[in-house]
């Protein structure tokens, strides 16, 4: 994933939204935690539903450890993690370009100004591992 600085004009008209596809009752992820996740990223919900993805760790199950911090994640992913619980929760996060890669895009797969859709599965909050920077 990666971080991005956002300008105020872009943020004023953009909104990150999400829906829980599957909920769980495990520990809630908090900024600074290390998390074990699966994710897939596409340019649209339609692409994601058809299996046209930019990147995926869902198949085969390739869990990835991420740090839940503003510095380590796209702003839209950071916001979309709010309130997620470990144990297999799955959330579909719709991320406007201003909270993704903005007008610069991310060559070669993400054109400038592209919105993203991320399906994120939170498998585990890695106990006792917490970073200082939220």
C-alpha cells in the first residue's frame, strides 16, 4: 500500500465509505497495531466482483503483516480500518482518488485520478506488537 499527502481541496469533496461483508467479535484494531490481513484491490466494484484485480493476497491465502498507521497505509485504507475486529472480518472499502494515489496514479496499473475498491480481511491483531506512530 503506501502513504500519500493530501491537499485540502481534494479532501473536501471526497469521502471514504465502507460496508462490512462479514463481521467478527475478535479484538478491535487500533492505530499502531501490527495486523495480519488479506486484501484485494480493484478500480471498481464491478472489476472486484468479476475478479479483475490489481493486487490480491486472497488467492492463494497469503497473509500480509501491516502496520495500522497513517505513515504505512493509503489514507483510505487507514480510515476504512476504523472499528474492524480480528477473527475474519471482511470489509469492502471504497476509496476516492484523493484518499488513494490522487492525480499521480501508480504506474503501470493505477491511472491518475483513479478511485479504488479494497476488500480487506482482518485475520489477527498481533498481540503485544504495537508501533509508536499511529
